[in-house]
């Protein structure tokens, strides 16, 4: 990676913070760090970083609040959560606030760098993807405003990554899309990579809760066994 990429590490455990600094500097990144939430938030809002590695359990202000404040100012800021909490509930909360991905502690350098490189490599040719489309139940999705409406009433606000997932599925609605393809095309992981992440499944579950929470079985965002996910659009 080029030295031009700058990364902010917000981590209160010194051995982990120093270890991350050493690894990232070795790989050619410019690195700054903070040991508490308030300092991390100030740097995040003023530093113009290409990526933020954000621990969730921080003194002062926790990582959830930092993520929310950063997202409010800059919806495009790439953020990877660092968490010792490996439960879906904690991960979902961070992703709901707008984090791009997560790394559960303890993590390997290989897995960490895979995620860092994926976020920085990611290209999002949104112009080639549908900006407005209608789901099979009449729900209208508006990518420009990160929203979904049904019968003229707003039913959901979506994160950037949730919307990109929907857009990609809508662009390929004629077939199931494998989780590996979504990781490659939406998250930016290289082909044949094997990231230890459930982020696609978690995002799909979040989208189902937002778009069809009143249904016992999904009718819009379907799982095709052995093939992937398929989005049903209006004929």
C-alpha cells in the first residue's frame, strides 16, 4: 500500500495499539493513534484519514458513539470496528451505525490486512448500478437518499453499505448472487480470498428486518440454498 494512505487507530489497550501501529507502518501506511474515545473522535473529525480502526470499548466515549458522530459528519468515512465482543448483537449494532466491516479480537495480521486492503481497494461504480428501483411488494428504493418508501411512507433508512448491497442485488436480480461475489464486488475483497467474516449474512439479516419485518418468511430478499441471495423486483 502506498504511504499516501493514512490510518487512525483508536484503541485503549496499549499492546494492541502499538502492535497495530507497527504492522501498519511496516505495510507502508501513515499512522496516527488515540487511546481514548474523546481524543479519537477529535482526530477522526479533523484528520482526514483514509481509514479508521475503531475499538468499541473505549474510555470516555465508546466506539459506538464515535462511529455515530463520525458518520453524521462524513457518511463516506471508511471505518473498521475492532471488537472483543464477537456476538452478532454487538456486531450488528456497530454495522447499523455505519461501520464498513469488523475484526473480532484476537485477530491475525493476515485477516486484519485483508480487511484494511479491501476497504482501501474498494471501488464503487455506483453510476453503473440502479439508483431507483421497486421491489416486488411495491417498496421504492432510493439510493441517492439511502431510503425506502412503501405507499408513499418512509419505512427504512439504510446505511451506505446496505444500499450498495441492495443495488448490486437489484442489478443482478435475474440470478442468485453468492456471498463471495458480494464480498468481492461490494466489500472489495480480492477474488478467492477467504475472510473470516459473517458481515454479508449480518447485512442481509439487517435488510430483511428493515424491509419486511412484518413477515414470518422473507418474500423480497430470498436465500437460494447453495447459490446465494436473490432480490425480487417488481415485474
